[in-house]
C-alpha cells in the first residue's frame, strides 16, 4: 500500500512541513522499494514544486469562492506572504499569483498525482522544461515553500541511508546515474536550497563510491563525460569529488581490475581538463586586470573635490587564503539537517572569493590525482611532470599553495619508488566502513574509542530492500 500510494503522504509533508516532519522521517524508509526508489528520489527533489502547485490550486479555489471562508478547513491557506528571493525573477509582476491551472494542467497532474508509477524527469524534456521554469518564475516563494526547502536535505539524508545500507548494487548504480543528471536540475527560485542539496548529493556520492569502489570502472564513461562536459558552476563540487575519486580508487590495491588502458584514459581526460583550466584562469585573470585598469582610468578623469572612499576589492590570486578572505554572508541555517555539509557551505556560491578558492581547491585535487595516476603507470610520469611544469610557468595566476604542491609532486616523481610509497599506499574499503566517512586509525592500540558507539550494539536490519 505504501509503495503504491506514497504521493498523498508526500503532499501531506509538502503542506505541513513542520508538523509532520518527524513522523514522515520515520515513515520514509517504508516508502522506498526497488520499484519506487527512483520515483521517490525525483519527488523528494521536487517537493518545493509540489508545494507551489498545492498553494496555487488553493488560491484558485479561494478566488472561485468554492470554499467558504467561515468553514475553511485547516488545509486551506491563509493569505500567503511572499519572500523576495534573488532567484524569483518575476516578483514585481502584479499577476504573480495568477498561475492558471489550465496552462500548467499537465504539470499539476504529475506533481499532485495520488498513485506512484510515474518516474518522469520534467527537467530533461525540451517541451516541459520551459513550462517548469516559467512556473517557478511566476510562483512566489512563501514561508511554507521555504520551510519545505529546509527539510528536503534531511529527507534525502534518510533516503540515502536506506539506499546505501540496504539497496542492491544494480539499484545503487542506477541511482548514481540519476544523481549526476539531477544535481543541476533543482528548484531555481530559492538558490540556497540548490546549494544545500548539491552539497548533500556530493557527500552521498563519495559515500557510495567508498562502499562500491568498482564503480570507478563500471561508471567510467559517465565520469569522463561529466568532467569533459562544458563547465557548469552547479557541478563544480561534483567535478572536484570525481577527480579526487579517480586518484583514490584507480589503484590495484582497491580495484584489482584496473589496467593500463583505464589509467591512460583517465589521465588523458584529467590532463586535458588541467590545460583547459589553466587557459581559462589565465584569460580570466587578464580580463579582470583590463577591467580594473579601465575603471581606474575612468575614476581619475572625474574632477571631484571630495575625497573618494576606496573601492572594496577582493584579494588577488597571490594573496588569497581562507584566513584573509572577507567574511562572507552566511547561508541561512538548516536546523533540521542531521549531518554537517561540506566545508565550503558557508561561502556564497558565485562570489569572487568562492570562485578563487574553488579554483585553488580544484587545482590541488587535480595535481594530486595526476601524481597518483603517474606512480601507477610509469609511462605517464613524463607527461604528468610536463603538466606540472606548465602549472609552475603560470604561477602568477594561481595561489602559492598550488605552485608549491606542483613542485612537491614533480620532485617526488623523480623518485618513483618513494612516490609510489606516498601516493599509492594501501587502503581499506570494507563495507562496514562506508557509513563512517572519516579517517580512523585501525592500527591504534585503542581503536574502539575511535569508532561510533552505535557499532557496539547489535541492531537488526529492519528494511528488507
């Protein structure tokens, strides 16, 4: 019954996100099954859209006077308060709440369905995507929608706990492919929601690959396609994670099936990506320098007798570090999220500070992965060293830590045996450790003190996926 009629339960949490959150979180594992996990994943990501559709339907009922105001049930909304958000492009439109049900009837039928069995991604279709974006632009962000956006990451966390802990290999593999598609197809009217969900999805991808390191082989076409694809800011953290996993799991210690062909193919992709990134950073730096020069010239031409305040400027590449960055505006808190997101969750996603910091993180991870591939295939050492020399030649465009890391790796590659001992040390990837994605010293004399206490008790598996 639950697997067939779970959409009405999701409509309940979409309309009462605060009242029903704890109960629905306990019920959610029972709604996930081999036939519904993909549909459930799409529905959880689109839960803010479901709330939008329900609120628009309620407005239409109020306008038509179908529900008397004196006997209105608790589910009917009071006058909705609009929260102005950067992504809500049409908030100035006087007809913003006039979203006709006839125009979006096809979308309403999908979002407000009462039975499962429809695993459609409206964000992929060229015919429904414009309709979806127009619907989001003309629908205001209300307090209810904002609350739904805050609880979705926690619901996704529970969903992935079930999938990683109980789902079979084929189901997890299918889910990974859907994640790669949906990571940049999220509710656009509340940008903070996109940041929260993307950070959470990247963490879950890392956890899945740690449990199934063989995915680095079976999902190689998908990984390479994602890295090679045109640069998309929304997939920045995903690309960093993929590059890190290439260096981490393309080892024969982890995957005995890794061969020279796989290493060479991954190296060619990362090498091409590195050269493209260096060219992009160089061009961007030159353009920024030209813009700064022209702005300075224009300011000198103004004969203003008043003393002008210095323009705020962000630190350049050479002076950039996490300690001297200006304090960014923190994201709104997520009180219902059970687990902490990534370290960069406090940085604005498209600010100049975060862009420079992101480039530094990306280059550091990229250099490490290239060095690891080189020590596993001796024929790649010369090409990787040449790439590091190219990075060193453009040191004025990168943070000093990037140049230092490239020099260190280049020096180590001159001694292949030492480099192999450092970059290709054995790893432990047992199934029991995927839930604790952290460094635990198993060789310590007191290893049990480093493990969570919940592992000391016998917990029966309650979800027969």
